[in-house]
C-alpha cells in the first residue's frame, strides 16, 4: 500500500482506509517505531530504587530494558542476559548487582559483566559482548526517552515543545501513579492519533470541554515532526500565568497539546502535565498509557484538564465507532477541513514520509 497525500490540504485526500486495519500494513510499523524516540517516564522512577525494568512497546517491539542509576548517572540497558537470553531483572528494586536467575551471571549496575560461575575454562572470556548492551537514551529535563535504532537527536523531536515550555519548572512536577491510567481500545493506533490532532470534534464529542474552550480561537500548527494545538480558555476559566517574554503572553491559554510523531502526546495544563503514549498492539487494538505529573495540585479540578477520564472515554467511544466505519467497503478516503484538520493532514504527511 502506498500513501499519497497532497501537500496542499485544499485538494488532499486522507490516507487509505486499509492503513487502519490491514495486517500487512501493521507488520511494517516495526521499522517506523524502531527509529522513534519513546518516553519511558521521568527520574521519579528511580527515586527510591536504582533499577527499574520494563518492555518497550509490548506487542510491537517487545524490547526488554532496564533503567539503572549509579550516583547521578542514569543508563538504559538491555534486560536480556548475554549468556542464554533470560530476563535479568523482573521488578524495580534497590540492588548492588544485576543477577540473572537462570545460571547466576552477575552484572554491575552499569551493565558490565562481573561474575559467571562454572566458566573457568572458557577462552577469551569475558569480552565486550558479555556486557549488557546499552540502549540509546536522552533526557529533556527529568524526562527519560529511549530509542532502539537512533537516527536523530531527541532535540529534533522535542524542539518546538522545549521552545514554548522551557519556562515551566518540569523538575518540580511529581509523577502520580495513582492518577495515571492505561486504557485498551478496539481501534487502530493511527485513528486515535487522528482524533487527538484536531479540535473539530470537540463541540460534538466533548460537550463539557467545549464549555471551557473558545472553539473559534482553537489553534493548530504542524512543524517538522511535531503538531501543536493551543486551547484558549473562556474568560472565567483557569489559564497559564505566562512569562512576559513568552510568545503567547496576553492570551488566555488553557492548554498546550503537543503531538510528537509518531505516538506521543504531551498535554500541559496550569496544574501540570498529562502524557498519552499510544501503543499499537494489533491492527485494531491499541493501548493508551496515561502518565500524570502534577505541578499545582490545587488547580487539578479546574479548567480544560480537570476531567481527563471523561474526555478519554468519550474519545474511546468515537474512535471505536470510526474503526467499524473505515473497514466498510463503502469507504476509502475522505477530505480535510483546511481550517480544522491541519494537524491530521500534517500527521498523514509524516506517515507518507516515514512509513515504508
């Protein structure tokens, strides 16, 4: 399947419906996501433990990794033992060494192999390949990003977000596990992204949210590998107290919504940050991981970011309905609203650029 999206939104057609349900198309996504930066959390993950394991995009990439901390140095290592491929670390903990539970191979916190029983007569051992491989990692403030196959620096992805939000004291934001969520939806990952990337549906799908935002002033811009949406509040709603030299100073900004291609959403509100990570599982099943980082707890029940669970469930319902529709033989491609679907069009252009 070839994706052909005209750069002129006025004449462009959306991506073919097959993209949203074809197993063949889905199988080719692995290359795209292998080369994409992924947020795995912030430094709070290693606040009380010095080791934290997880799996990068389970269901698609299935890459086991461990975040480790020694002093102030944080690394990301493969969580696969270099002896026989067992998972080394099963849960977050505080430890001096990483020990494989299969045959007792030990690694230092930096991944260097330390000890292996019954290997006295093995020649040229240990070597570099016996250490745990390091996975590429970069950070923005206290946010940790990793990538399987590095093709670009993180700054090429986060640049527009850093430019607008660098004034925010992100190191003061606290991760709240109790407020974080995971949802599983019966829809393609890209459909969820399409829905996120336009405010067109807000008056129809999110009635309560629509009461808090000035729909006519909703702003969308696509730039490089990012889409920015800005929600402008009505006069009596909570807004950001922007610095005097900020480019949006004087506007009643209720929310900044940043989409980082291909699957990360950073939603900044006056109370803090909500991150959505869209994780493809099958062509018609997607996991949405919500990570909540609180800055000003007293503002959490106010404004555009006050009832995210309700908004999520409304989005889930409409996206699942669209998934049923795009599988119909009667539908293939639609058209874009030049005013309201700039973000969707930009996303589809990026899919055309990077999807092979």
